[in-house]
C-alpha cells in the first residue's frame, strides 16, 4: 500500500470539489469529500474555515482523509 498522491483541500473549496467529483461521476471520491466536509462541520462548528482536508491516495485505489489545521505542511 504505497502512497501515490497527497492533496490538501481547504474547507471553503470542498463544495466546488464535490461538484467536480459529481460531474466526473467518481462516486467513491464524492462520498469521501462529503464525509470529510460533514466531519469538519460536526467537530469544529463555527471554526470550520480554520481546517483543511488532507486526502491520501494509495496504490491500491484506497483513499483516506485526515482533517488538519491550516498550519499543516506537507
């Protein structure tokens, strides 16, 4: 399970990324982004804008996400 890509998505960009994933018909990625957005909103409420989603893509096509504060560096 080797990492092939890591991407940071700002909370404010998640809606546009969700729309793009819906257009591309990438259901798994779409559900991953929706889950990430929902988790940020549940955990941080009014502080959502201070957090980012780190999406890690693996060689075997398993994607996962981690919620990180804005000062996170790759």
